[in-house]
């Protein structure tokens, strides 16, 4: 379990929320998700959710989601009910803020892979929120 971070100053949290929104919109465009299929928020952590319009080879009757968090990076999972254990198809490794095109490739590989496609969990190093915001703004403007 990742350590809980202290609340960031309001201006830093606001900057990250703005950058996260722009980055998520750019990623959503790359993976073919309409804006209304996305949410993101910055509280004591930063998270984003994209409802993917595709199905997994392994679970063709279930919806698929793409989630990003500042502690885990991108994760492709099957939508589950509240009492059901999570079904993770794949976790990204390395860069917390990969290019939107790299995220699209990651999603495509994750939903078409058969068998255990879980990559080992490699938690990214602690990222400063100001740094995350700057990197997200760069990724969003480059696309």
C-alpha cells in the first residue's frame, strides 16, 4: 500500500487538476473515448477513469476500464460489481505520464492478450505534483 500523502497546497492541487484534465482528454482521444466517458479528480491523491468502448479477448461479455493514479500509473481492468474482486488485465510500467499514443498501444495490447498478461507491478518513484502537472501539460500540448 502506498503511503498516504499530505494534502498539497491549493494552487499546486489546482494546477495538477487542470493538467490532469487536459492530459486525460488527450489520452481519451487517442484511445477513442468520448469526453463524457472520462472523469478525473485531485484530492489527497490524483486519479482518472476512462470507460473504454472495447471488450477484452479474455472477458468478451464485460466492460473494460482504463484507470490512472499517481501511485499506480495506468491500469486496464474489467469493470466489476462492488462485491467482486478486481480483474486487472495489465498495468503500465515506467513513466507515470506516457505519451497518449503509448497509452493507446498499451490498451490495445492489454485487451487482445490471452492468458496472464499482468506485467510485474513496478511502482513509479514518488512524483512531485508540480512535476506531474508540468509533464502532463507537455504531453497534452504535444498531441
